[in-house]
C-alpha cells in the first residue's frame, strides 16, 4: 500500500470515529500518523539526487510575492497589470505552464511577483504541478491567493487545505510551545496556561507515535493537538496571505461588500482595473517593508535610493540597518542620528537597538570620527600661541 492510500485510509477512519472525550486520544494518534505520512510524501525518494524538474527563479528585489489560485482566475492578467511583464492569458485553463516573474516598482522598492501555474484539488498529493507550485510559494514572503468572486467560497477552503497539507500555515502565528528532545530523563510535561485540548496522557501518546521517549514539553498557551504536531514536525512555515477576489464586475454590489469586509481580503477587477492601488498598499503593509534614507555627515540626505528593510526577515533596528550596508560596520558605530517618526526630537542620538520607522533618515557616527574630532580640538588648544596684552606686559609681577 502506497503513502497516499495509507493517508486516505486513516482519513476515512477519522471520519467514521465520533468525536468525544473517549476518542480524543485515538484521534490524536491518527492525526500524528497522517502528519508523518505527509512528511514522507514530500521527501524525495531514496537514491535520487533531489534535483527534479522545477521552475524556481532567482530571487530579486526587496521582497517576493507568489500568486496562487485555480486555473483561469486572472493571475496572468494581474501580473501584466502590476508589473508590465507579458504573461499569456486566454479563455482556456492551464494557459500558464511555468513560473513567470515580474517586478513591481512601488514606494522606491522592487517587489518580485511570481505568476505560478494554476493548482487543482489534490496538488499536495502530487497531482498536476502542485508540488513545484507550493515549493515556490514556500520561498516567498507573502502569498496572494487569487479567487474568482463569482465562484463559490469552497475554492478558498480547498486551496487552504491543500497548502496546509504541505506545511504552509496561512495568517497564523507559531504556537507558543517549547519542545526540546533529550537523550535521557524521560518526558517532562508542563504548562503555564490552563489546557482544554491537550493533556499529559495525549501528549505522551503523540510523542510515542514519533518514537520520542525523552523530551521536554512546555505549553505557554492553550494549544491544540495540531499545534503540538506542528511543533514536533518542525518544518511548518507561517506565512501571511491576502485573499484577492477578482472579477467583481460580474457580481452584485452586496456580494462585493460582503467579500470586501472579510479579514485579509481585497476585491479587484482586472478587466476594469479597479482597486489595484488598494491591493498594492495592502501588499506593502503585509510585507512589513521599511524605507530608510542615509545622510552623510555635512551633506543632504539621499532620497533617491533608500535602504529597504523587512520587519519579518532581518528587522528594522539601527543594527539591522548597519548590517544591511556592511556586516562589519556595526563594530565601528558609536551612535546614530535619526530624523523621522521614530525620533522624539530632531535629531535624536540612538543606539544599536533603536527601531526605525518607514522613511526615517539616519546618519551613522563612527567611533574613529569622534576620536579624531577630540584630538583635533585638543591639538588646537595646546599648540595655539598665547596672546598677551600690552597691559599684562607692563603689569608688575605678583609675589
């Protein structure tokens, strides 16, 4: 029996099992078995080099956004409108067969947008080119899930389920669970919050399913069984996702208003070019990009080419700004002068941990510059000739 058949058999058993207090331990073990099998499904077969056919493209710019959706929902048209890159669009499905990149120039930043082939139900099991599409999506900063506003809401649920099956968690935060394997000492189970979904016995059974007999587990929140399994697997990626409902020009205004009020959702029309500026602004906010302008000493700030930092990837402190310029620069920095919304007064002397805001201006002051300035002032005082007035020359000496 193959891995896919085993997964379907366990899913059928879970569907037959009633959910109550007596069966929660059995269901927890079944969930752990499915998670292990899905991890094996994503691994390359033994003996292969792992270099299968794919369409990964080189990263470029200050961020990467992936377009994911069913065939013929408008992904290629959206790429052409936002980037100017031509991506073939037609009235039949699977027009796009490979990954087509484009560059969005927005707020003095360059954002790479990837048009991926449409995925179908069962993509997590290898149907179509689902595995390659999802692999590229994992390497992105955020995901734009393009949906047809005229179709049912079930498309969004199907896509979310397919992405979660391969370890992508959309618009979720990592669970507050501390887990560490040990060589000896058995299993240590503790919690700092009241638990309603997992108890000590269920945790032991799930760990034994993974053949883990020595570990330390600490729950800092009321997490679920799925959260515990995600922490044990350790290969989950938590990403932000924007649900883009296209083709709003073919539905009523009441339906448009209902879709627009859903969380993390944007309604657009590629045909009429409606609300595309709102989509770009939403994308910018979700990516957490921050523009920082540099100011050389004694000169005006350079507003033509900003340094673009990311809140989620590298951080936005003064130290992160210095590392973005050069990895050894932070060792030479004494402090920074900051102008902008993050400063209390202009300019503000800030240390390495100061958090920068968008469109801040930063001037780096090095330790060597301070020492040279101090030596220059000391030299000017010590070597300057003393000026003695005529009155002091004629005055008698005091004894």
